[in-house]
C-alpha cells in the first residue's frame, strides 16, 4: 500500500506518517503489534503504573490511549470506505483516558486485547478493495483518505513508544 500524499490527510498527522518508511504498511503494523505486546508483558507493575511526572499519564494509560485511537481510526476508515460523506468528529483523548476503566483489566488482558484489536484491524484493512482505500472522507473538517489511516496509526504507535522510551525510560 503506497504512502499517501500530504493532501490526503490533515497536516496534524504529518509527523506520525513521517515515522513510517516503505509501503508494506500492513506487515509493519503486524510486526509492531507483536513488539508492543511483548513490551506490555515485560513491564513490572511499578513500570506499568508509572507516570513520568505529576499529571502525566501512566504507562497503562498511554497503552490504552494507543488502543482507543486505533479503534477510533478504524471506525473512521470503515465509515469512509463504505461511502459515508458526513464529517466525522474529532474526539477528546483526555476524556477517553480518564474513562478507560484502566483499573478493571489486568496487564495480560490488555496485552491480549491489543493483539486481538490489531488482528481485527489488519483484517479490516485487508478486506478493503483498492477503490475503498482511495476514498476520501472528512474528519474534523479535513480530508482523510482511507489509505492514510494505517500509516497514521502506525506512526502514532511509534510516537508513543518513543515517548515511553525517552520520558518513561522504557526499553523496547
């Protein structure tokens, strides 16, 4: 799948897309999921519940945020691929993080959910016809091509894993 041109997604996402090289996006997405699940499972309880500063998300909240964003983007992709023309709204990631029921699931449940979520989204994108991938809809008033979404999502995941490495001192 070819990387999208910059007019096919909001400028806000350019930094995420820049973190993705090559066109084998679905394979990269699959490999990244395995690495993320491995990271989740390797964390101690102390690391899992650590925020690097007062008011900053814990590692658990960062991972749940990554999952929330992926689900929101998968929904957007599905809507656009199926021909929805109405503007799709933005979402408040902070309110999602606060209401994530983060303490009700174990780290292992979250790791398993992460992997299953990714498998589902890989199958979703694998099911889209070429014409579906080329469809452009509106997200928060901006054009968004379906094909841009897995690139944005992978870049978003890599961005947060870099934050986990640099700010939380986690090694992947």
